C-alpha cells in the first residue's frame, strides 16, 4: 500500500511517498481503507521535532517509530479480526490514531475498542476525517477539564483553527456566551460559527478591555499568560491546550496553587464515546467540521507547508480515494 513516510525531521519535503506493507488486523482490530485523512498542527510538530521534547518520544536524531503521520481519518472497514464484535466489514467509520499516528496511508489497523465510531450519515468522508483531533480536544477541555456551564462567559483564543472552530461551536452548544479571538481575516468565519463577540487580536488586546470570563481557552499556545489570569473571574479557569515549555507548565501549577483561579493543561485522548457524541451533534445539525483546504494524497507535503504558516481556518483535509 502507499503511505507517506517521515524518516527525518525537517521541512515538508521530508514527507516521502513510499510503498509499504499493507497491515493485517489482529484478533481485536479492524482494517480500515482510508478515504480521507488530515494534516494537523500535531503532524507538523512531529515532522519538525518542535518543540524539542518531541525527540525524546519519537527519536533523538530522526524518527525511529510512527514514521507514518496522520492522527485522524475516515473510511470503510475492509476486514475485522476474529474477536471483533463492535464492527463489521463495510461499516463507514471515522476515528483517531492517537499518539500512534499512521493515518496518512491507504490502510490502517485500529483496535475495535479504540477511538472509532460510525460516520455521521449527513457529511462526506472528508468532513468526517476532520471530526477527531480538534473537536475531541476542545470537547474534553471545555466539558471535562473546564466543566463548562450554561450562561458562562467563555473566551476562545485562536478561534479560527481546528480546535478553535470546534470550541466555538461546542461552547455555544453548552449554552455559553462566547467571545472568539482571531485575526482580521477570520472574524467573519468565527462569527458565522455562533460567536457572540469577536476580537481582532491584531488591533485589540482583550486582556485590557476590563471584561472578565469564567473560562479562557487558549487553543494555540500563544495567549498572554498574566493577562489571561487577570481576565478571569474569581474561580475562573484558564485552559491551555498547548504547553510548549516547562516554564509555562510550572507557572500554571504555581498560579493554581496560590490563587482562586485554575490553570489546566494536559492532553486529551480520543475516546469512542466522545466520537459518538460528536457524530450525534453533526447529525442533529448542531456541529459542522470546518474545512479550509483539500489536497490530493500526493500533495501531503504541500498541505504540511500550508499548515506550517499557522493561518489555516479549521482543518486541512487529504483525499485518498474518490
């Protein structure tokens, strides 16, 4: 089968299209023919080994494992292992590969108990492929880590990216009053997703407006730490989906220990129940994955180049089979 392999760290050109062995499902696995996958900020960070600690997990000098990137996908189950009971051949599914990656290939095997769910009937594979990474991360941060409540004031920093576009929609679904922070070009998009207020960070510093929020959710790791804390109400929560250095982690721990405000980071692991919840929202018309650009499989390097700009709106999707 064809797959894009990353055998060294560097620019998008390190992504090489190779012929590798097609996987065979183990007893508890399903074999998925991938119709669509994505290139996310996580893929970009692994490819660049940025931040540096990436190398401690994937190889100090070059990637030594998980050389096929891609953490979300949608497709059709082609075969199942002998012990599989939750799915059958022919099921149309979407899901995430987690830290194992491997989605940028024609086929992938995943455990049936993993992050897999039946694809929503009212969206195509390309949109379903973009329903895992950003949406589940934002869901887990807002609902589980932030305990979002109806009527709260929530600010989404980086509201136009994969996490941000999902976070705006989810926060509105949970009944919050949402403020989205983004650049000038993305104000219309964020407003169209349901944001009650939008702030152009190139023209206005929200931390100096005098307004306060129950939750500030930084989806991109670029919000001003001290300013965000000042912008929180008493017992407010500062959610950080991206911790890029140890200093910011210890700073968050100190702030949480010495004030009424909490700084919460960590990871968000995809779960099947979360995917099923998101699928139900999609089928009810309460959520829609935002697609910025679509690329054919052979142009994954070009997709990486675009993601590297840091200015994508929502998700970048890769189509494998028509």
